[in-house]
C-alpha cells in the first residue's frame, strides 16, 4: 500500500499510539525506579537495624568486660592488701625481735665492759706479781732476765736441734728404705738380665819371642832396627832380661796395638830391617784401623742403635784397646748401655736415649791421652760437635757427677756406669794402687774438724768415721757425712761408689765401789 492510501486518521492513530507507548514506557520505568528505591531503602533500613543491634551487643560486651576487669583488679588489690598486711605483721615481729636482741646485746656489752674492767684490774695485779716474781727469781738465781732468757733459748735450741736431727734421720730412713727397695728391684732385674764375663784381658804390653836370639835381630846392627821400629810406631820397645819377651810401652793403646801386631808379623816373617819395618807397620796400621771400624760397628749393632756418626764409630772402636782397672772400656760401654736401657724400660723412661747415652758415655776415653781435661767433659764436647742432642751430651757429661744431670736418662746412665764398674769381677787394681786409694780416703775423712778416727773398710768401698761427741751433735753429723762424701767425689778417683758412715757415740762410765 503506498502513501497515497495513508490518510490523516491513520496518521493520528499512529501519533496516539506513539504517545501512549511513551507514556506507558515512562510509567513502567517510573514504577521500576520506585520499586528499586523501595528495595534499596528496605535494605538500608535492614542494615541500619543490624548495625544498631551489633553496636548494642558490643556495648554490652564491652560493659561486661569492663566489669570483669574491674572485679579482677579489685580482687588483686584485696589480695595484695592482705599480703601487705601479712608482710607488715612479719616486719613488726622482726622489729620486735631485733629490739629484743638489741636489748640483750646492750646488756651483754655492759656485762663485758664490767668483766673487761675486772680483767684489766687482774692483769695489772698479775703484772705486778710477775715483776715481783722476776725480781725474786733474779735475787735467788743471781741472773738477770736477759741472761735467763739466753739460757732458756740455748736449752730450747739444743732440744729443737736434737728433735730436728731425729726427724731428719727418720724421714731420710723411711725415704731411703722405700727408694732402696725399688732401686734394688730394678738393679737386680737389670743385672740378672745382663750376663757379663769377669775381667779376662788387660792392655797387652809384652810380646813373646821364639828365642832370646830374636832380641838381637829386633835391636839390629847399632840399634837401627829398634830405632826404626820406635820411630814408625811411636812406642818404646823395652828389651830387658825378661826371657823370650820384649815389652812395648806407650800411653796410646792404639799405637801399642799397632806395634804389637807389627812386631808379631816381623817375628813370624823373620826379615827385620828398616825398610821392611816401615812396610809392616803401615800394613799393621791398616789392619788395626779395620779392626777399630769393625769393633765400633759391632758395638753399635749389639746395643741396637741404628746409626752413628762415622767418627763416633771409630772412637768406639778405639775403646776396644783401652782398659780401666783391667776392665775393657768398650765392653764396659756396651754393658752400661744394656743396663741403662733395662732400667729405663722398668721406669718408663726413654729407652733409646738411655741406650745411646750409655754406649757413648766413655767416648772421651778414646782421646783423653791427647787432650787435657776429664774424659766426661771431652766426650760431651765431641758429641756436641758431631751434632748429638743436648740430652745425649748431658748423659755423657754427667755420668761422673761433674755436671748436674738434666734428665732421668742421665741419672740412669750414671747408675748403670757404677753398676758395670762395681759388680764383682768387673775391675781389678794393683795392691799399691789399692793401698794408696785407701790411705787417701782416710786422709780426706781426717781433714774435717771434729773427726776422731776413720777406717776404710770393705776394700775401700766404705769409710767409717768416729767423731767427737762434744764437738759434733746429731745434726752436724748428718751434714758432715754429706760434706765428706762430696769431698771424696771431688778429690779421689775410684770405681763404683763409696759409702760414708759417720758414728757419734756418747759413753757415760762410772764405777761402783
């Protein structure tokens, strides 16, 4: 249908319809807006009511909590008030007790003051009585107070010295008994474990000859052979009336051994002339040097020392030809090393140190003919020069007491040296030397003031000294024994050890008639 068929009425109807639609839309929208507003207002009112309800509940809860806290605070205050009341009551009781004690102390102080006054009065009276008694004693004894004090002090001093000497003897006896017992056990164990031979050799100085005719060949025409031999060896050949023997004399045992070996070779060979002598002596010197090296190494391995300086080995080998009171020094050194090691093992000491110190303790005797000084000091200087430790050096230097021992091992080496030299059969000496030593021992003892008589007994291993009792008291007798022992150590040479016994005896004799 076209526009031409669309009339005014139709247009009016359309306008009316559109107006009604607009009005109807507005009314619907207005209704919906009011409905939404009513819903929002209802929701807001509901939330407000809920908030007011929660606020009232919180107010009530806070009020209840405040009431509870107030009740608890009031209860705590009441409890503290009760505690304070109790504390005040206790303090009041203590205050009352202290007041009571103060009253008692004041009463006691008054009584003490009264008693002190009484004591002062009595003390004054005693002083007066004491002065009167002293004056009376001075009148009776005819001695002043100072003189009486000196007499009393002298008496007390003598009694104290006697008591001191008795206590010293008792303590020393107890300590010596315990120490001797332990020392005997260790020494006996060590000696029993070491089986050593008695003295079987001394320095060889006599060479046997097949006949006395050999003496003339040794001397040679015009003495040329003997002069050549003495010049080559450095020894003196003594040809005397001794049948079928000549004597070699030299301070150096190694030279003497070289001369003995060379002379035996010449005697066996029969060809004795200066050129042959020089050749044989050179050969003997090489042989003896080889023996020295072998003996040094043998001693080192026998003792169980892994290594030593080559010079120390040679010096040990030289000791093979050195004797002391008939005892071979090398064998004595080996014995000393074994004994020191055994005792060190018993005591928990350093066995290796004691063993090496014992083996080297007499190393100075290998060269003591060529140097001045004691063999202990010489040996210590050699060991220090060859790089040995100070412990080994001290073992060597201190084995005769010339230096203080710095370790237990040094003391053990000193003891082992004495045991090896003092055991039965270890050493021997001539009668003349023995008599001189005994006489010198008695002279040392008699040189001290207060000595009445002295006797060397037990082959010079003990000196018994009888002192004058009026000059020597017990304490001085103890000191005298130590002084004599020290002087014997400093002035005499002897094997082993010497016991010094001082005897003080007071005798009272009376006759019944």
